[in-house]
């Protein structure tokens, strides 16, 4: 997280030494985790003048709704649980969230719990990170349940990852922190990767979102004459996570002509002209001219040192790369945060902002999926929703770059292995920022099933009923299978759709009224089609008595 108006400190985690031992849900740690804060840049990030104390500074929720077109849906994350993991104690977070909500007309979350599963943190949050995470996840999904998991900066923060899924049954886990991969050995990193279990304790998928960090492009294999890099951010680069990078938005994205120094409403914005485009959304990368050896700052990204490219990551690289997705992060166009009883006197940004905002977007997607019989989004060995979505479901960022150091350019000679944005996937913004309606259309496709039979009329006991289930979807033929049942009892196995149809021949032995049901479920390899079913009621006539034979 970065704040305009003061030097960022104790925000980004860089592991200097890593704990050995197998991760577990136990609060006991094999050894303390040694962490040092990121070195702040020599150039201070100044607060833009014009705001008055006691008022919110920067963009507010309605601005983000306008930019990312979140107003045109009733979805608000209802029924979805977001777990937020932070390594601080923030004693005023409940009252801070209430004040934030009251200022912007947001409802209180249906429930907001703060838990300390591995001991109460001993360090108080002096960075406003907790308030940023909670307030902006809630702003993006006001109807979602929020659980704040606070831990100490030891094994607890790692164990909290698995705890959030298996004990809290969270649909979404948001982690606005990270550490460079080079603080781990290969074996240790792979053990940590296993913390991101694909299913919750009650068996549904879970999305882990992790900040790609604010340290610029990290490529441990490059030969440029720059200081050593810390490596690509973990947990963002874990195969089970989705790494979140950052963008910068011009005022036109919000329907504004200029940046608002301070305000409490969106009356000055024009929703009709608002919306991100390739012209007004660019890579968040600081243009720095500080001496060699000092970091620039900007969205993190790059290839993993250890993890190979997962099967679901459809890129040309041999290694796992991040980010996967992006959203607003530039602190120069940051957001309002209420922390410790007052508005932060500065603008807050960083991938610490983009990550909880994406958590809210995912909560909206999950709510829609639940309503059509689909489980929450998640990542499996062969499927990850950011890559399953078509290109039009995300806003492709094509302008800008995010070097880590001023003498670390993004030359075209490196091909795709550099920090410059370009069409399609890149190592600065991944596949892009959210286009909610297009994501809903791509990842939550309702279906309709119509069950029919040409032989139902006049059917008698012992005859064969020919059934046809036709499954339709507005945007094309769905992929999945149909199971048939007779009077609530399964009739054979699953029948895979061919085009949009599945058929079965069913012999009914008993006369009388019967109900045949067909139920469609999506293909596990393409889990985006909603469940649907249809039924057919019929009456089977008794079989005719065989003709009697006379005796003599």
C-alpha cells in the first residue's frame, strides 16, 4: 500500500529468512518469520493540495462504480463470504467501517467478524492497511459477509490462508501483502503453495487474491546492471492464487474533467461518459529519476523463479507469471480511507487497493453463480477463471510500463519478458481490469432445459419411453451432461450433451402416474453453465391382458 502525503513504510513485506517446516493449522511456529519493510523511495509522494481536514480525499465508492460500470446490476455479494488476512491489530476497525459507510450511503455488511485464530496481534496497524482492505472490499460488495483475520507476523499469517478456506469456508480470500520469492528455497516455496487448498471445509471452490506488490517488474534472471531483486511476489505467484496488479486511471474514466481534491459525493461526475478505456486506463508505473539503486515503485509483476506455468495459464512463458488481473492502484489518483477515527490525510493506493476491490468483484460474480446453481469461482489444476474468461470480459491495458529501477527499462529486445504493456496478456497488468457485465456473461451462464418425448402419449406398461432433453443457453451451446430419473430414482448414468441435446430410452414396467426428470450440470472442465432441469408427467396404461385360450 502506498500513501500520497507520507513515505510508505512497513507496508510491503520482504522475507529476509524463511521458516522451515511443513505448514499447518497449528498456531505453533517452527521458527519466527524474519521480515523487513520495503525501503521507501527517496522521492516523497506528496499529497495533492486542495483538500480540507475532516473530509475524504480522493476517489470514493461511487467513482469506482462509474469507472468499472458496477451500477447496472443488483448484485452486491449477498451470500458470499470474503476473508481478509492482515498482520496487524486494528482496534477501531468496526467504528471506522461504520463511519465510511455512513459517509457514502453504504449499508452495513450483513455480518462483520474479526478473528484471531493464532493469537492476538502484538503490532498495531500504523499504515491504515486494515481499513483500506476492509472498507474497499465492502465498498465493492456491500452485501457480502466480511471476516477480518488478524495475525502476528509469524507462521500465523501463513496458517491463516488455509484457515480462511477450511475453517471459515470463505468464498474469497484477500491478501494485500507479499514477500519476494527469493526469500524461500524451492522446497519451502512449494510447501507454502500448498496452503492454498482448492476447496473450502464444506467443499466449494475458493478464490485466493494476492497483491502483486508495489515494487515494479521483478525478473530474477535478467542481466541488467541493477541491484538484486527480491523476486516475484508470493503468495501472488503461487499456482493456486490470482495475482493482482495495478493501473492508473485518468479523470475521464470516472466521468470527471479533473481529479477531486476532496468530496463526499459524485454529483460532479457524469456516469454517461464514465468508464475505463484503453486511453484512460494505463499501467501504474512511477516515472522516477532518483539515483541508481533506488526503487521506482509501481505495479509488481514478473516470472516465478521456482513455479512452472500452470496448465490453466495460457501464456507463452515456461514459468508461472503475474499479475493475472489488475485494477486501480496508483496512489496519485488514490482513494478515501477512514482509519482510527478520522479520514486519512492523503490518498491511498497500491496493489493493496486493487486486491480487496477485486475481492468485491469476485463476490458479485459468485453471488450470480450461486443463483443459477453453480459453485463459487476458484482455481483447479486445469482451470482458472481469469483465463477461462474471453478477452472481451476484461479491459486490456496496452499503455505504460512499471520498471523497478530507473536504469531498468522495458526493451522490446526482451520480447514479452518485460514490464511494458501490450495487447493481450502482459507482465504489468496481466489480462486486464474488470468488465463486470461481460464477466457475468462469461462465467455465470444460465441455462434452460426442456424435456420432451414423442412416445409419451398412449404409453403402456413395458413399453419404451424415448426422452430428449434440450439444454439452451443464450450465447451458444452449453457443455455438460444430463441425468435422468424416474419418480425420484436415477435411471442410468450421466448422458453427455451432443450439441445441445441428450437422449435416453426408458422402459416403464408399472402402470399409473409417473414423473420423469432431467437435470443438467455443467462440464467440470468448463464450469460456467448454470444448472437447470425439466420434468415430464405422464400416465402409463396397464398392459393389455394376453388373450385367453379355451380348454376342452
